[in-house]
């Protein structure tokens, strides 16, 4: 599959995607890519910390702590 076809396929998949968890993970991935392209490791660490916090919030939610 060429790059253009792959992009179109992913766009269609995103349009139909309803899983908020997957969307949040994709948003974090997008932010990581943007930051790594523009900035250094310091900001990547901050983003990774945010990602860890999201996982903890999800865990606490499942345990009924939120």
C-alpha cells in the first residue's frame, strides 16, 4: 500500500473510531511526534510523565477511586 492510500485508510478509520481510549492514545502519539520533531528530550520527558498520569487515572477510575 502506498503512502497516500495508507493515509486515506487511516483517515477513514479515525472518522469511524468511537473508542475514546484509543483516540487519547493516538493524541499522545501525535503530540510525541510533534515535540520530538521540534524539541528535545526534556519536553519528551514531560509528555511521557503525562502519559503515565493518564494510565494512573484510568487505573484509579477502574478501582473506583475517582
